[in-house]
């Protein structure tokens, strides 16, 4: 399973996102409709699924799902342990 598929799967499962709305160019914040507590949940889910440490502040610059995929990929490549 690729990074994109894994991310999409946990977004569908954890955040009840309609899979038909997820595409690389889709607006991440608009589709996920996350409030501040949801961002904390998202950070925990990412850390649990990928074993990487993320900072909620990093999400400010993420606009599309592709940005999100690229962010996770780059974090995995730098692999800061949780």
C-alpha cells in the first residue's frame, strides 16, 4: 500500500471523509473540515500510522491533498522518531 492510499484510508476511517472527494488537487481543509481539536487528532493518527513526529503548525502551509502527501513523504524520508 502506497503513502497516498494509506493516508486516504485513515482519513476515510478516522474522519469520515467521503473517498470520492479526495484527490491530489482537492482543498485539504475544505474537504476535511477540521477544527482545532481535529488537528490534534490528525497529528496523533499520523504519528500512530507512520511513526513520525509532526507539528500541527506544519499544517498551515498545506493546501491540497498532494501537499499533505508530500509533507508525509518528506517527514518519512527525514524520519524523526516519535
